[in-house]
C-alpha cells in the first residue's frame, strides 16, 4: 500500500480536488481492471477515450482519478488530479508506484524501423550466455531469465512496463533489453523510464498511417535519445542518413557503428552464404551462423552495446559467435531436393529489399527466386506498391497475396500492391488472396536449387481477418507442402 501523494513526483499537475493523502494499492488505465483502492488514469487512446469511463471506475472502487479534464462533480470521497497530459502522467505514476525500477537495473532501449527484435533478442541471448540474469521486452516475447511472458505490443504500456521491470529486479536481473517503438515514444509509454543506453538501428518507410509524415516518424524515434540522461550512451547506425539527427542535443555519450561509413565500431562482411557470415569486427575475424548484411549490422550493434556495458572484446566475440537468429527472421531450411525456403518478417520496403539483396548475394544465378509477399490491412497503405515493386525487381517470380488483412478487403490491398508493378513485372506475377494457396503454389513452382521467400509475417502464428486471429504459420505450411512434394 502506498500514499497517493508519494507517486505524484514529476507529474505536471494543473489542479487537485480533495486530499492526495490517501492510501492506494493499484494503478489502472482500463476501467474494467479497477478495484478498491485503485488510481484510475483516464488516457485518450486512438480508439477509446478513458475520460468516458471515469464514472465506471469510481463505481468499481477507484479512490483517485487522474485526467486531463475532470467531471464537473466528483464524490467527496474521490481525489481528482487534473494534469497536462494523462499519458505522460501515467508514465511517471507507474514508475513512482513501482519505486522506479528502471533506475535499479541497466535498461537498454533499441529503436528503429527494422532490426529491433533481432538486436534485443541477441543481446538477451548473449548476456544469458555470460551467466547474467536478464530481462527481455520484445515484439515476439517478454522474458525474465528463462520465464516467458506473452507479448501483446512491441512496447508494453507504462503500468505493464514498470511491473515487468519490478519483477525482473525481484528475480535478480541486472540488465533488460527492450524494443522501443515509435508509437510507444509518442504515446508516452516509456515516460519516466531511466535508460542506461539506447540504440538506433535505422529508419525507413513505415507507420505513416499513424505518424502521417516521415518527419513526424523521425521526431518520434528521436524522442528516445532526447530523454537519455547524462552518463548513458547513445549508439547509432552511421550507415543510416538520419543517425546524426537522432543524437542531436542528446545528453548521452555519443557512439556509432557502421559497415559502410566511418564509425566508432566498424565491421566488414568477408563472406556470405546460407551457412553464415564471415566478418571482420574491429580488426578481428569472426564467424556467425546468422545470414545477411542486415544481420551483420545487428551484430555490430550488439558488439557496440557489449563494449559500452564493459564486456571484454574477446569474451564478447566468443559469445557472439554462438548466437542464433530469432524465429521468423531469415529462418530457412533446405529440402532433400535442394529447394531452399526462407521465412522472414520483412513487412517494410527496406526490410524486403535487404532480404532479397541478401539472397541475391548468395545465389549462383542459375536458380529462380520466388517471392510470396503481402501487405497488412489498416496500416500504412503508401508502402504497398513499393513492396510489390521491390519484390518484382529482385525476384524471378512473385506471388502477391494477403498478409493480415484485418478489416480491409484482401483483394483491394492486392490491387494497390499490383499498381507498383510495371508491365514486365506483372507478367511474372500471380495474385492469390488465400495466403495458404499462395505458399502452396510457390512450392509447386519451385524446381531443384530454387529459393522461395515468404515475406511479411515471420514469427506470427496467426492471420488477422476481420478482428479474428486464425491459426496460421508460414513456416509450418511451407515445410509441410515441400515435404509432401518430396514424397
């Protein structure tokens, strides 16, 4: 039990009604989870406005309400705190309620359009290999040491975040590696968090359905580096044009990594194959079973974080050589008939281009590359023709299909993608709205030594259609189909 006044530190308060010297036991931003002695924070969301549920929260036992606009009348037993921004206030309230857990471990945030999940997961693997107790907050899964906790968002809301960080401390964790999405920064989900370091992987075309302009998207990402305290580090990918703008005016120690440009941490790919990468990192040769230039960049980011956190260079490289790729990120296998299938989460133009260029760098030229690709519904529609164009440019055959159509018509999404194909590309494309049938067709088209890429969903085990998540696994379907064809 805590006293409400004790958790109001740093909250920008406009007005207080009643006494904040009241006992509280729980924070909630969802009226359905309110219980006696709760503080209810009314947050304006993209779909729902928490201010509409203040009375419901009071009926369920809330003793305090935090809102941007309080009701004209509150019961005398209820404390009301009017604030500048409820989402921002929630960040500080949650951090204070859990005794600022991010200040008691080393919290490292990774942001960027692509590479967040891989980089955070590799760092988690690496530090666990080194015997440390570690937490992971990612798109795929949240972990506290070996304990897995399902992940619903790339970055949890402020209450969940601080609760998880607090549990990590209870389990002896010294480090936490966390994906930080642009949505989370903009929505103040990480307000109040104390980061010991942050990494910028890259920024490319994505999420313009939410941020509206690319400049606003960049500004959101930069928000993570703006909030870094003195004594932390800011590690950016100098191969991306926007690296310098990310760390402009940051208080953190500035560090950089790069494969193509001058940087504090440098690497070069010596050899690339489906077996892995031979690299040179800071003058030391290094082999990894991971594949592709984009993974070379992710590994270099991991190396930079390791050095910044005080790990010895050779210990770091030895541990890194054993790291395994994340499920759904360039996950591949070869059949007895020598057909190679690759499943990848690539759902942005840049990510798709990186994967296809990696395949182009490995292939001999005598085989076909057959790409199955779709675009999600209710998301940035401007990238749809670009995705198709990239697939058409870098593949011998393309099959445009559905991804997670959500509430949109899959055929309408496909038509928007087809608009990016020129007449030559259209002739080598087939469009099928059923993703399962599209994958099966790619398998039947493939001949000995051909390469099939199934892009867009990666690790996901479902397909979201009209609000219902139907079981669906790209890897399982392609494996089963190719197995049956090999019989």
